[in-house]
């Protein structure tokens, strides 16, 4: 199990429109978990909250059939452009989490959703740069919904790989996925320095008791959940 930030995964050359989440430490941690799954050309892979499309393209390199979803119009355009530039066939859809593919089933779901706790609540919308990271007061606005939906979009023996900050509650995610009928575990962890958004919010995060007075790193976790 990873406990410190490992070298970045080669995700290729990616282009991002302003306001689209560019690959960071959480992307690379999830990419290593994705590579460990042993992808092949017979698999159907879903990338939820695709952003730049980095993880979708990594899966497509193996020949897997890949579908990617994001609620942001800019992210959808970015992912489509990156797929075209890389010469990979990825179906990129605009929509809310798994909504556009609710009737389909996948061998593997990978997701790096918004998970940064925010000192305000907002309804889901399709524009604004903070759409890529803000996730409500507890940071779980998207996480809880993914936990509730994943089982029904997975094939038997299919797996979900989900990355988020431990600030959002690792045990809460494990409990919700287990309650939905999935077998789950923490596949990897890494401690990384706070990024710009977390650094900006440190006074509020400390006031909420989410971050200690001297903490300057956060723990990222990749949770693997499998449908029996």
C-alpha cells in the first residue's frame, strides 16, 4: 500500500481549458491503481468526473472500451480534444455522475470526483472553475452519490476505484459502499502537500477541526470496491 507520493504516471500530453481540473497528485495515485487492474481490450471502463480525460485515455491505451462523463461543458470539450489528439476512441458524455449511462454495466469504474470541503453549499451546476473541486460542507456531495450508484452500474466482479481526501471520511466511504453491497478496501494511500485551494481554506478547515494547527499535508486514499 502506498504511503508516500510516488513518481507521477506518464499520462501523455494533455491540454486543458481554463477551469478544467488538470492532473494532480490524486490523478496520479488513481492512475497507478488503474494500471494495477490489468486492463485489456475486452473490458468496458467508465471514467466519472473525467476532467481532462487523463484516466479515460490511460484506460483507452490498453484497448479497453472507454466512456467518460463530466457535468462541465469545458471538461467534456477538453476530454474530447485530448482523445482526438492522442488518437484514442473515448466516448465522452456530458451529465451528472453515472446518469447518462444508468442502463449500462461496466467492468471497471474510475472516479476522481470533487471532494474539497467548502464553507458554503451550492446546487449542482455546469459552469465555474470551482465545480471541479468544491463538494459542500463535508466534501461528500458527489462521493455519497457515487457510493449509492456504483453497485448498479457494475457488472458482477466489476470494481470501482475512487480517490478522495481522508478529510472527507475514509471510513464513511467504506461503510456506504459496503452497505450498497460492495466488498471494499483502501487500495493505496499517499500524503501530499496541500494544494492552492486547500491552502486558501486552511483557516476555515482548522476552525472546523478537519485540519490540525500544524498540518501541512493531506492524506489521499484510493478505495477499491468490488461487486460480488
